[in-house]
């Protein structure tokens, strides 16, 4: 049976993380601009006040994405911070800029990898500090613990290949709309060649798997809670945070793409957890003590 989970992170914790990320982004953008770093110019049609409000909302979404993960992983403060920082930075900044470079005409996206590094580190630090992990000297068993490489390498390979398959299937939802939108120059969308798309999805899958495994290894809550926390975090970090600020895209288009990303993220999280955190047999303990690891 699954252990009863602790309550969800408090709203105050989420607000603190959001404030840290928001001001971290503001300072980072200001410093990079003063240093002469060329930032991307997007066809934003929102007013200054609207852009500010959307940035605050995006900060809250990002905070709500990483707080449940911080609640479920254990370890020292530094290890939790590094785990959360790597996941947040790769899922949000690296993935979004790779996809922007491949699927859009917006230039200057590499500069955003530098801009988003400080706020992601600060937000992860706030999450590790203010969101306390579940108590108890236990940690969930995974396929890696106490097993030779030959027993689990194929699971990692399947986890690497599953995201491109899921995105190819779920992408059918948004494909007609994206093909039509790519013909509108003002939207800044492009449809690259199939080989480019496959390489991009494999790269994305490898990066996400690299930052997801450390979370799986240190997870203490139930398997369903890991699926939900990981799935919603990926949905918000790889999609919703950016889409909510993409005001130059039609609302219908953003809703359809958000739905596709949500389905893909939850499916990916479910498969990865099934592969790497298998359900224990009745005669096996679901958890192992830290001292036994």
C-alpha cells in the first residue's frame, strides 16, 4: 500500500518562490542588458502593465510547478537545491530555448540561457529552503538500487525513446493548427524538416531524463504523487509558463498547444515512473530505509 502523503506545500511557500524568481529575472535581465547582451525581440502586443501582470502570473506558475517536487525529495539542503535547480533550468530555460530556435524565427534565444540561469537557481534555492521535505527515514525503491546495469539499462533506453513517441502522437492534436499558423508571418512559427524534429525530440528527451532521474532517486512520497508532481511540473515549465506570456499567439492556439503539452507531460511522467519506480511485489517492502541503501 502507498504511504499517506504529507499535505501539499503551503500557498505562502509558492508565493515566496514566485517573488524570488520574479525579482531574480528582473535583475538578471537588467544586468545582461547593461552588459550589452542582445536579448530576443518578440512580437509582443501586450501593454507594459499587462506584460508585468503576466510575468507575475508566470512566476506563480513556475513556483507552483517546483514546490510539490521539493516537498517530495529528500537529502541535504545543497543536494535538494542542485536537484531542483537542474530540473528547473533544463525543463524551463534550456528546453524552451531549444524549441524556440528550432520552431520559431525569433533570434537571440541563446542569450536567454544566460538570463534565466540566475532566477532558476534562486527559485530552486527558495524551494529547497522554504518547502520542507516529507519526514521519515525512508526512500522509495527504484530499479537502480542493488541491481547490476544489465538489469535496468533497457529501462533507461525506453524512457529515452518514449517522449518522442508520445509527442508524435499527442502532436496530432495541434498539427493542423500549427501548419496553418506557420503561414502567418507575424506569429513567427516555422515547421522544420522531419529529421530536425526527430533530433530535437531526442535531445529534449535526453535532457529531461537526465534531470528527472535524480528526482526519482530521492523521491519519498507515493508513486501516484510522483506522476502527478512530475507531469504537472513538466507541463507548466515546458509549456504553460511561456504560453501564458505569448500574447501574440491567438488564444485558441495557446489553449490547443497547452492541452497537447499537458497530455504529453502526464503520459511521459506515467511511463517514466512505471519504468524506473516499478510497483513492488506483495512480499517486498515498498520502501527501504536510508541506512539499508
